[in-house]
């Protein structure tokens, strides 16, 4: 006899209502957290509180202590940290006594309080380093619902508030303590479905007996997963600037929030102009300035840095990594932003290593940690936008004798990635660098763009345990194919289906460890700086700048289905479906993501549990099984 899962103690369910349409998200006025009163009071439309709050509070979280009539709970004394703990995060809910008190020098963080330099326990479920463990989500999302709540056991805070960008684990907290009271973390939704016109809907799951049509076998494991991400570009921020402040904030949450969005954990940053800069520039266009005395990031403060800081306000644990599209023109054979090749003399390579080091240090001065740098975007191409070709010998020499030693001396915590490789000619660069023991010793990950996705599995086998990072999603609407739209980026269901295939194959066939969108946000036109071959490119989020309207495209929901409930540190496990994938999160939860065909009643077997639900036709399903 089937039973609704909400009545089964071993399976934690929370039914949430997410407003889903192509141009809407969470309703304004939703609370961002708050513990219940000691009696468990409930606000209108929100969640009831549980337990008692800490009694030794410091200051109340900015949004965690106010009552919202459309959702969210407030605690009478919730939202306070211990007397020595600092302040709670600005938007991240409150910390009760079970959230732990922060250490003596623990800082505050935008999401419920992240760990400080000597420890402290994360607030909203406890945050660890971005690739070393799972960040607690701290509650449910709804149209006006609450997202906060304290961590029941103090969380998993790392000693330094973060981990190595390619998989290191956060250290043990040394300054925090664990309390005994407070409210429980609300469970996540178990079933999300999407189909054309019916995006991001919560479904009902029942448990019972019978034969499963799809199985998940968690005892057979594959690669470790590090997370999803996307690229920051100037044109993206320009598009976002045409929105209201509320919609701009919503867009950032849709990308980076783990409770209200896709939960991206990687962010790619261009060093100087990319092809989606508003125009061409580098950070030192002063010819011959090999000492970098005139190096400057003032231009970045106009668009890129505000974009990045807005994202960090939603998720302070984003792993930021950077690549150059073009070195300063005076370092190139043609003395121009577009096309040309990198000079190979010692003076130029020394100056370029300093240029990259200066970038890391300048961003650190803005409070932005760059976790990794790749020397060159698409080193196998000369393009009619900021670009630069590299020979395999020059690339190897640069990493081994210039960039590697310079970063080791100036920025030892910033990794060097062999990124981003873009076309078959780039295989010679990979072979040269990885065949040289000195250069190879500096490389911590290999980044491949869509033109080299078929090399993922080969490199995963050959260069294990280096992570294989997919650095740029294919952006659709190809000028060299029939049906090209020259007036606008289609951002349609066809591209959503295309995008699904790339994500699925990278995970299941290429053994990749991470996957990133290209532009996360663009206007509806989607044009780059390339006027020789104009290309209207798609993006997960689009902005109709004339109407000041935010559009959540089908591809956005495809990314969100794949990313929101799969945590960094998850391990891919076996599933019988040929059109999907499954992961086991660090907390033991199983996440199955799949494309549906005819739809209808679907039965999934996970261990000894059989789960049944109604699947939409020609859509997507995310089953987030939280049983033990």
C-alpha cells in the first residue's frame, strides 16, 4: 500500500511552492530567515519556529529579525549570535544556539555567517570550503517564504572559511562552540518537475512496493563533483543594470542562491576585456611598462567588480577563477587586441607573469579572492575579438619558468589551471605542459571549453587526479548553421534541450568534475564585440532592456535542475536511465536528474525504497531523496 512520503519519518520532505514563469521568481517580501520563538510561533504563510533561541545574543541579523506578513518566521530572541561571535550574515537567516556561536575572531558572512579566520561555526547549516563539503541550505523557499533557521548541530565550518578551489576540504573550526537549543533545519523538496510552460513545479512522491522502472545504485561510484558555475562579463552587468533593484537582486539569487536558485559555486572572471566586454581594453595598455607601474583595475570597478560583489553577497563561498582573452597588445606580435600571437622573449613573459600576479593582488585589495588563474582563453584561436594564439613551446615555458615561480612567490594560495583549451590544436599545448615535469607541477586543474569536450574522459584517465573542468557551455544559435537568428538570441526550448545534452554527456561520458555556463546573463540580443562574424548568443537569464524585464529561459531551468540539489563534494553513482545522472551528496542524500520522454507514472528504486511520482512529458525531473 502506497503512502505519501511526508508521513514517512525516514524520508524528510518539505513541500515548497516556487513561483515559476519565464519572467518571475520569488515574490518580494519573503523573509530570509529567523528562528522561531521559544513556543514555536508562526508568521502568516511562513514556517513555525522550533526550540528556544540563544540567550546571550549580540546583534540581530539585518533581515532575520523582522516580521514578514507573506512568509518567514521571526524569533523573539532569534537572530543573535553569542556575545563574542560578531554579527550574523546580512541575508542568511539567523543562528540559534544549535547554529553554534562564532569564534573569538570569527567574522560574519552574507549567508548566515561564514567561518572566520580562526574558526567559528557556519550559521545556515554550517558552511564549509566551497568544494570541500556541503553548505546547509537552512530552510525552504516559497513565494514569500522563509529561508532561514539555525543549524541543528553547529554546522561544518572550516578553519579558514574556505577550501582549495579544486577539492580540498575545510579544516576543523578552532574558535566556535556548539549549543543545545534552537530550531531544526527544514527539509528540502523531494521532487521538482519542469516542462514547456510549466517550469519548476513541486510534485508529490509516494513510497511503496513493486518493480522500479529506473534504479539508482549508490554502491557503484564514479567521479567527484565540484559544482556548477558561469562567467561574469561586462555586458551581463550592463543588462542587469536595466532592471529594478529588486529584479537585479532576484537575478543574482536565481544564479547563486542554494535555496532560491541554481546554487552556482564557480565564477569565471575575465582579466581585461572578453568578447562580452562593452569594448576592448586590458589592465595595462601602456606600451613597454614591464614593471607594471601603470597597472590598474579602475575599469573593472565600473561593472565587473560590482557584478562579482553582488554575487558574493548571496554566496560568499563562490570560487572565482580568471583567464585572459588578450594580453596587453604590446606583448603580442601584431600590437592589437584582436588576433595576433604571444611573444616568447624573456622580457615579455616576465612582464606578463607580473601582470597576472598584479591582477590577483589588486582584486584581493577589493576583498575578492581569485582562487585560480588560467594563462589564456582559447590559446589555439586567433579571433576577431580580444584573443591571442600561443605556441605549445611558449605556453610550456611560461608556466614552468615565469608564471609558476611568480605565483609561488607572490600568491601561493592561487592555483594555476591549464585553461581554457578550446579546439583540437590545443591538445598540443596540453601535451607539452603536462609532458614537462616542471610545468606540470604547477598545474592544479585542466579546463576545457565546448570545442574540446570530447577530450574530457581521456584527460581524466591520463592526468588523474587533476580535476577536469568544463569552462564554457556551448551558446547556441550558430552563424555557420541553418536557422541562425541574426536579430536576437532565441533562448528557446530547443536550446534548452541542446543544453541538457551537453551537461548530461559531460557528466556521464566525459567524467567531468565541474560544468560552467558561458554568459550567465545577457540582453535579449546577445551580441559580442565580434563584428566580422556577428553571433547572437543565448544565456540562462535574459533581460529585455526596453521593458526592464527579467526572463528565466528554458536553459536556466535545465541548469537549475542539474545543479541546485547536487552539492560540492558529491559523488556520481550508477543509475539505469540513459538520459540522466545521479549523485550521492556528502550528507548521504541521493539526487537523480533526468529527462523525461512520454511522461506518466514513474517508479524509481533507491536501495530498498521504491518511490513513485507523476513525470511530465518531454520535460525534466529532479528527485531529491533524503532518506537514510
